[in-house]
């Protein structure tokens, strides 16, 4: 009799070249995980016949669907800041199977420009980062401080980085102006008058890797989970995930993947060459709600993907695979309460104001992960106590700003 141990487990992942065709996995495909769980959801087919006995008749097992759950750290791999897709951290494979597209950015670039809320007079912005020299993400907040037409209106620039702000200055339609000191140039084009209170945010991003949501052409993964010599193969997998980033801890991701059932076999476990980068504790996050530097203990994010089976009478197990059919990302923060005059949480909740959200995990080049969400909204706000300090429990929703841009995970 073999005695199998809980702590002896290995998980590997690979992007599939064709859906449900198992990827070939090697020693560079191991994912360092905690609490790996493999389950099967069998369709138990009861045979409820009437007889001269009250005893039940034997059932049969129909369709079987496989599921894997595990936890990873939210971190980089030490080399993703090259901006080359070949240098992507292995958890980006998991994100790709959750409905994200991976894009390499070997040079600095721009995310945005995004409006704060809805503007009656929309400005068309052109951004040029061809001469940018930044090595981390920099947020620039633009605000109209003097209203008026082209050549009269003035825009002030602030930033979450000291030294990147600039005083209010006249803007002219179709005329470029420098933003900050790292080489970003913006050109606004507009008709009519700009209005005091109009605001925008633009993110100057360094070389790195961008993961942005998509609505078609999803990529699937093959997952393999070894439980001390018992091998579970699950091709054709799509998933969802939840992030917990608590101050002073390291950030974690809980993953749930659903895929095609394969009969388990006995096979010796491999010894993968895992990524060796250590996780960063959640600190120096540069978290901003709107452009307010809230004091927050915890940020949570739930991708909220809906993965459904595709029944098919002509396929093995009675289904042809799974499909990601919808997403509903949401999350939460618990900022310390503040005076309304400093930041009016209640007004932003009651008016369903759309606002940019940002934070990062890690700060070392090659081991930094940013969360950027340009159109975040509050969904709830209640008071809570945190060691005698009045705080809020604030629910967040992450709707799209335009399409497929509700949240970006940027690895740099």
C-alpha cells in the first residue's frame, strides 16, 4: 500500500496551441502553488423506477467535469521588465486563460487618456511617449482650472510622483504640450469651451507586459496536477481568480479552473524549475481612488468569470469543452474614513461617479505588478471599526471605460 502525502504536489500549466489539445509540459512549466485541489463534478444519473420494493436501484455516472483550485503569489519573475513576451511570469499564462490578452511593451508607452466621469465637451487626446525615460508607471491627473476656448482654457497637471506636476497653463487645441519630466507629450483637440472641473488621467508606463481583457479569441490552458504520484490531466481549461492584497502581507491569487476530465494515472512527479523571485510585501502601493491617496488596509479583486460547459452528444463525456461566457469584475477596499471636505466618498457613491483606480504590488524592476482601472465605481459604503479607527468597507465595481479596458494588469 502506498501512503500519499498532502504536501507532495506539483502543478504545471501551458498555453494550448489548439483548444482542448493538451500542451506538452516540461520542467519550465511548473507553478509554485498552495492548497492544490482537484475535484470532479459527476452527473449522477438516478434510475427511479417503480417496483414491488422501496430499495433504490443502482445509478450510473454520466458526464464528468474536472476542476482545479490553487493559490499563487501575485508577483513577477525578475525579468518581465524587458517587455518581451518570452520573459512573462508564469502566472500570466493563468490570466490569459481567464480572458486576458498578453501584449509585450519593450518601450515606454501610454494607457489612456481617460476622462473622469462624463464630459459634455469631449477632448480627443494624442499621446507621444517615444522619448519617455520612465522605469515605473506614473499617473498624471489633468484638470481644467480656467474654463474657456482654445488659447484661453488652462489645465493643471498633478501626479502621484513628486516633481512630475506642473502649474496651470494655457492649452491650445491641436498644440502639443509636455507633461512631467519623463518625456510624455500630449496633444488635445477640441471644439468649444472647456469647463472648470473637467478632469483626465493618463498613465505613462515603462517597458513591461500588459494584460488587458478581451471578449473573443480566448486562450485555453492545459493544467496538470500531481498528487504525490497520481497525475490529473485537465486540458481545455478556462478559469477565474480572486486577489487579496493586505498591507504588510504578500498578495495572493486564488484560482479556479474548469476543464475536460481525463482519467487519472500513476506517474512519478517531475521536479520543475520554479521561478525563484520572492514575493514583495504589500507596501508602497501608491494606491489612488480618484486621485485621493486613501489610507487602505486591504484591496480585493474578484474577476467574476462565468465558465460554462458546452454539451455535445457527439463528444466524449457528452460535452465538447467549456467556454468563458461572461465576466463581472468587482472588489473592495477599506479606507480610513475622512472628512467630506477632503474626499466625499458618499457623493461619489450616490452619483455612481466613474473614477480611476490604481495600485501596485512590489516596487523592484522585474517584480512589480500594477492594477489600473480607469472607470471604477463604488457599489456600497458602510462604516467599520479598525482597532479604534473609523474606516469604510467600500465595494467596487470595474465597468469598462470604452470596451475591454475595465482593468489592466501591468507587469514591469
